[in-house]
């Protein structure tokens, strides 16, 4: 596409699109510019009894794409019982045989490079308790969980999605089994063992330098006694539109050039 898409001149035995046009006006040559020029001086020709413009003008504009956040940020609780504020309260999560928790994590994620990148890491100061979710360099999601002196549980997705793609990640731990269920780009991977995790006073790190999040990053926790009515139902939720620092929204734009 270019300024002279509608024009052909006969040269060396064939019709060709000109790369530059000069016209004679008032005794001198007027430069109408190259085929990619920003010049808007028109060239009009006589057609069907009227003059019509045959040169095109360049119009350059930006089209907004996804709005996202990137780089690592820490989730600190504020009004943790109010949906729409920070997620994963740091002070009340516990695990024992009489109280169970149902937990899910949901996020739209994008990776810029095929490297190991953090999605979510919740841990205590001594790192005896943690939940770590990594988008590995091989394109798979790995979930590691550990509770006190117990074993480290690892679950790796059966499918892989590589850098350069937005993908939906949904991880669920049902209250009655604590089996890890990962839904990565719609493919389900399930662990074979119960995963115990989370304690008190956790630090919560989201993202990495090559990870983008759009829409909402959410964690939802329920505490249950299996035989009784729910004793608590707490929502831990991050609305990314509320983020300020250190994570800032980035507006993805694409420059479009058209000739009109």
C-alpha cells in the first residue's frame, strides 16, 4: 500500500506504479513525494467530466490491545473480607484434621520468554510452608506445596504452552480431598496425593519480570468443617485495576497505517 496505489504510468513497455511523482506547475516542477510520503498535496485527473483525486494520504493511528500488568508485586491484605481488595490474607490460614480449606487460583497469564517464571509464591519466613506455582521454561505449569515438616508435593501439567500466548490458568484444591487440579489452557491435570499447604504470616509474591496478567488475578479460600455448616467463607481477590505500585498497568498498542 502507498500514496500511488491508484496510479500507473507506462514505462519501458509496461504499466508500472510510480515510486515518486513530479508535476509541472506554474513553470516549475512540484514534488508530490515518494510512495510512502506524508505529503498530502493532491493529484487530480479528469474523469467522466469531473476532476477526481488519485493520490492517497497516509493516516497513522494506534489501536489499543490488552491492558496488563507485569513484573513481580507483593500482595498485602487490606480489607481482606471485601471482594475487590487484596487477596490471600496473611494471618489466618491453617490446616488441621478438623478444618479443611477449598482454594482456587485463577488468572489470565502471558509469558514473554521461555524461561522458568513465577506465577505465585506464598511462603513463611522459614520457608517451611509454601505454595509455589511456576510456568517452566518447557511450557508446563508446576505446582509445589509443602506444610511444616511434611513432604514436598509436586504436580506438573501434561500439556505445555510456550511464550507469546495468552492462556487461562485455573488451579483448584477441593476441601474434601486436597487433590491438586490444574486446568491449563483447558487441559486437566490431577495429582495423585493430597497436598497440605499454607500456614500463618505468609508472604505472597505474584508474577515475574517476563509474566503479564490481565483482567483479574483471583484467589478464593473457603474454610469448612466437613460435617457442619461452613464456619467461615472468606474471599481473597485481586482486582488488577486497583494496582498502583510497584505493578503498573501497561497499555498494549499496535500502530496501523492506512491510505485514504
